[in-house]
């Protein structure tokens, strides 16, 4: 059991999108975040910072495998397609490898799918783009599974390379049951989209999501090319404490 927990900690570290999008995030905190990202047990998969710090993070992580990620339409998920597409384009110009785009989930719920579809399409079809677009669904806001399935399909059909559960900035968190709905829809599409669990706070929570992903997509799918775990320095601290404790034992 102890070995299983250690292996989980290793996997989560490899998939971790280490995040600081707090209102008080500043240059010093971005420097600290990027330093934390390169651990004695290996690098995290990505760091996620506010858009104004993308170029700084790019410079700090130069030469590493760590992706630089930022956000667009965050956190409110508004419906201004042109504005959000411009946000994503600027982020890529600044050096972002990936942009988490909050879908206008209110429009999905109201059955106005043209706006979410157009937003994802505009962000995804930029000329020469090699970077990833991740669609943040805000799954906790959907009271009906069929609407969440629709949101997943809209994101995939219009170019999202990853589907993210939530930003962590709404009043309802995504549940495991809702994550199951998203994964089942992704599998049914037979598309090459990845899955990101947003706003993960503990190693036990991450472990529950990894078990769910393995159940639906298969254990061999648990690689950082397919799965991301979004969490902050507190989650990383717990991961490292687990790995350090097992090594000391």
C-alpha cells in the first residue's frame, strides 16, 4: 500500500501543472513557482501563470521539458469570442506552450452552442499554431449530464487538445461523477484529446482521479501527454513529502 502511494505521488508529479493564478501573484512568486517546478524527484509537466508573466516563465524554464501555460477568458467564462481569441494569440506570441480557455459555459447551459463552438474554433485555428488549447468546462456548473456531454463534444469538435474539468473559481467543484461523464464522452469520440483535472488540492484527491481515468481510458493512458493534474504549491509539497518520506524509510 505504501509503495502504491509512492507510485501515485511519482505519477502526479510527472503530470502536475503547477499553478499560481492568485490575484497577488507577482514576479517574485513566479520565480519561486518556476524554481519549485524543478524538483529533486524530477520536473513537473507544466507551470501555469498569469498571462503577463508568460515571457518571464519562458526564460526561467529555458532548456527544461516544462511547458509554460496560461489562461484566457479566465475566470468568468464570458462570451466575447474575438476578445478571447486575441488573448490566446497574445499568450502564444509571448511564448506560452498552452492556453487554458474557459468556455462560455452559461451559453452551453442555455443551448446557445454557436458561441462556445466559435470561441474554441477561433482559438484553435490560429495559423501555424503548434501549441495546445485546453478547454476549461467548469463542469460543476452543469446540473444535467447531457449538457456536460454536449460541452465536451463542442470543445473536442472545435479543436481543443485537452479538456479541463474546472478553473476552481466557481461556486461548484467538479465531482468524480461529472469527470466520469467527460471521460466517457471523450472515449466515445475516439479522439486524441487529453484530460486535465483542475483545482486538485490533495494527493488523495489526485489518486481518486487517476483511478477513474485508468478505469475508463486504461492504465497505459496515464502519461503526462494525456493527463494533467492542476494544483498549487501545497499539492507539490505533499507530493514531495511523500516521496522524501518513502526514500528515508
